[in-house]
């Protein structure tokens, strides 16, 4: 299997679990840290097209809750979500895993990942 790319933030608990799971499966992957390297613009556009802004925007985290109500209410479409995610990468639901075929998954699902790796 070709290398995967895992996008996220190293101190995120879900990213930690995903990295540990991939390591435990012996799966080679590259890690892209949003905090150090930024959000890849072509990647973000692909993720928005593939997963949709509603799935990609993390409304459960502390970064979202810290936004004032007007900022949250202003996110009504993909363009608004994209601008906010570029400004605050912690608003991207993590991890985003890019598979060798170019597809992505958002969030960590060990059962789904195991199926994909064995395919």
C-alpha cells in the first residue's frame, strides 16, 4: 500500500489515537501538522468537495465554542466555512486521512480504516 497522509494537530486526542492505531497496524503514513505547516489550500478544497463543509467543520470543539455567536452564525455555506477553517485550522474536524487513491476520511473509524487497508 502506498503511503497515507494524516492531517491534524498533534495534541488532539483523536489524532493521537489514529496515529497509534496506524503505527500498530504497521501502516506507513506521513503526518501533516496544521499548526506548523498550515492547511494545504488544494487539500482543503478537495476535502470540502468530497466530504462537504458540514462534515469537515468541527462544531464540537473548544475553538468553535470560543467563537462569538455572530462568527458562528456567519458560517452558512462552504465559502464561509472555508474562510473560517483557513483562519483557525483547529476548526477542521480531525483527523483527515488521505488514502492512496486520493479519497479522504474525516475522523477516526478503526473498523472503516481496517477495511480500507485490507482492500
